C-alpha cells in the first residue's frame, strides 16, 4: 500500500481538503444511496434517518457544487426534482466501498476498544449485559 507523507498533509493539501469535504456526516450515506440510481429529495430524507430537510438541501447542494451529484428539474405540475451521481460521484464509490468493507470487518473491534477505554477513564459505565464492549449504538453522541 502506498504510504502518505504526513509532511505534505498541510492545510492547503488537496487530499486533506477533499477528505474533509467528503467526510461530512451525511455525504457517504447520500453517495451510497444515490449509487443505486436517481432519487427525489423526499425519498432521500426517508432513507436517511435523522437528517433535516435543511441539512439534506445543503448537503445535496455541496455535492452538486463539488461535481459529484447532478440535480434534474422536471417542468411538471407539481414540480419534480431528482438527484443522481455524476461520473465523478460514481468513481467515488470504489474507495467508499473499501472504507465500508473495512468498517464492517473492524467496526466491532474499534467500538469495543473505544468503549473499554471510556469505561476505564470513568466516562462510561458498561451495562451488565454487555460482554466485550459496546457498539456505536451504545455510545454517547
């Protein structure tokens, strides 16, 4: 695997800027959902538990500005809008799929270690029924 030099990871580093952009809370989930095909805003909101209409609009607008998503306005009554991934957005699915695979393979271990360290520091009490650590659903937000 190619090593990344930390010396080049400055504020103006393109990799750093792009990773900060793409690591937004809702971006990966929206990319994954849109990889299945065009979606209307209401469908996207129903698919993303917890996202507000305002946050959905803002995130989709950012993805559109970054060139990862296209917005299609249909001149119908009532008006209809659909969002779809661009070719560039589809290309992002490859590294995102690798990250999702890594998370599926290692997520339990990460959350177990994290929860044990929080508990050891007195910042989290482990429920009696939890043996070997917690999952993300147990941890404070």
